[in-house]
C-alpha cells in the first residue's frame, strides 16, 4: 500500500504575528470586549423594549430571548476558556529523524515533526502561530474569543454560532414588533434603544447565517477551514495526493461530533509494529498503526 508522505494541506502556514512585550494583552482585551458588548446590548434590550412588551402582557418575548441570551453567553464564555485539544510539548529525545506512520481509513500517512513542540504531529494536527501550540483536529484560530477551535471545543463553537444567530434574530423581531405596536406613541427612550439594538442585530444576522452554512458544509464534507477549496493535499516526494475523502466516512458518522456526548473522528494507537526498513529514512524508525475511530 502506498505511503502518503507528509500529508499536509496545500497551503502556506501563516506567519506568526510580530512579537511584542506582553503580546497576549490585546487579543485578550478584544475577546473580553466582545463579552462585555454582548452583555451591554442584552441589558439595554431587556431594560427597554422587552420590558415594555412584558408590562403589556407579551411574556413570550422575554422568555424566548432570555433563554437564548443565557445560552449565548454560556457558549461564549465556555469557548473562551475551553481547551481546543492542546498537545503538550515533547522533547528532542523523540528524534526528528524518526519515521512515524499512521493508518487512517486504510491509508498510510507519515507524521510531520513539529520543530516548536518537538513531537510528531498526528493527522490534522496543526501548530497555531498565534497561540504557539499544536491543536488536535485544528479548524481555525478564532480572534473573537482569542482561542483555537479544535477537537475538544468545536461543539462549543457551533453552539455559539447557532445560539448567537437565533438570539440576534429574536432581538430583531422583538424590536420590530415593539416599534410597530408603539407607532401611535411619541418617540421615547424605549424606541431609541430598540433602534440601537436592532441595527447591530441586522448586521450580525447575514454573516452568522453564512458562517453556519460554511460550517455545515465543512462538517458534511470532512473539511477544515484552512485546507482551501477545492480540498487537496500537497504533493510530496512520493508523488501521492491525499484528498479529504481519506477522512470521509459519511456525514451520518460525523454528525455526532456536534451533539453533546458524541464522538469526533480521531485516531487511536492500535498496535506498534517493529521497523522493517524504509526507502527514504535511516533505520531509526517506528511504525504506529492507527485506525479511524
């Protein structure tokens, strides 16, 4: 069976941002600002237009939007502090010249050596230049929450996108209904706040809807956002291409990755085989046979 050497996406790894004193401050402040902004707009929404509707017997609006608000803030905070699937650093004693091969869906892949983390990266593990860590099943680095999106927090990311989309839509509908039902009343602070909340809600709806479509397509096609379109893998010395089909085992088996308690596709060590010679490396090599779980 052919060996797929250095199965890496056809892309250039992004250059790390220029290092500055305490480089983590600005991204962290931006993520904290997003949380504060969500809380402030939610407070204005519930204190003015939503309060008026509740006082006039429309309790369905505060109940629905309140639940969506709690779910959105929970998913946002959870995503901020979640572990994306960090693989801790190894040491040079593992040997960068050692050959490690994994098997995924009956295809062989040679693991790449990460010079910064000092270990052989599993398939679809990527070194994030912003966080300076290797993340298992890396998807992208989300600057809105200053965290990577990977194997362990992808569900929180999808929950945040979906809940924020529904919450923005619910706020927009509530503000429009409030403005329609108060057309006969003079312009007040309640109307001003309703317009102030409705404008950013409209601005968020379209990007969030497009992001939902993109992520749904990525999950169904077993793609990652950094892999490019069409999804191809870089051609290396052995002249073999690897496409996303090597990771694709059907959308029905990938869907549980979005459900709490579900399992995302990953690899696990099945057995260790003794070295039997390789055409491209010295005999200090180890073969790890892994199966897609």
